């Protein structure tokens, strides 16, 4: 019996950490949120409420429209290429749950997490670059040794670009260790 108790605790701890590692994080803070300056009409608000749940994606990217004419809303949910379907679905679900709290009356919003982003608007943005995606994320850490940093960054970007070009999903990732 004592031998069973000694095995029980490590198995229980391993199971606990496994569950924690695969459970979706609902407390993750977005990297960036941007709300449109235009307030939504009643009909646009209703259409946004119907659009958001339909942005839940099964394959990493989804475009959805809802409504007609001037009340039509457009939505996009997209994950980065190297996250699992489960992590993608969790990230998008979290973005859907959180976005309206940040921008409750606006006709458009964009939220960006590490693994995904979600955007909706009463103006079509499909196929366009710019807009909310031009937000700048600032690193608050002090960078010293700019020449070494720029050399390492250039090397990282070249390697990541090469990886993305050779990848079937067009995605590359990488990291570098900086001194300091």
C-alpha cells in the first residue's frame, strides 16, 4: 500500500501539469487592441454580435461577412502558421470573448495575441494592407550594443525568411540569444 501511495503523487502531479499545459489560457492579455473611432449603429452592433461567434476557425484562418448594404460587417480571424489547431482555436475563442469588452460600441476593432489576431469592421478590409495592422508594439527593454543587435536581427530575419519560403504554409520562426 505504501508503494502505491508513493507512485500516486508523482502520477497525480504529472497529470496536473499535463492538463495545465494543454488547457486554454483565458487570462492571456492581448499584445495590442485597437478600436475604430466610429460608433456602431444599432443594426451594425447586431450584425457584429452575429459575426463574432462565426469567426471561430477550424483551420487557422477564416473570413466572414454578415448583413447587407451599409450595415454589412466584415470579419477576419487568423493564427500564425506554427500553432496547433487546438492552440489556434483557443486563441481565437479568447479573442472573440475579449474583443467586445475592449470596444463595446465601435463599428470596428482589431485584437492581436501572440498566436492569433481577430479583426472586424463595417468597412471591407479584405485584400488591403495597413490600417490597424500598422500598430507599433514597443519593447520596453533597453537594448545595448546596437551593431551586434542589428547584425543578429538581420541574420534572424534572413534565416526566418528562408524557412518561410521553404515551408508549405509559408511560415517561418526563429529566435536568437542576445548577450546581456
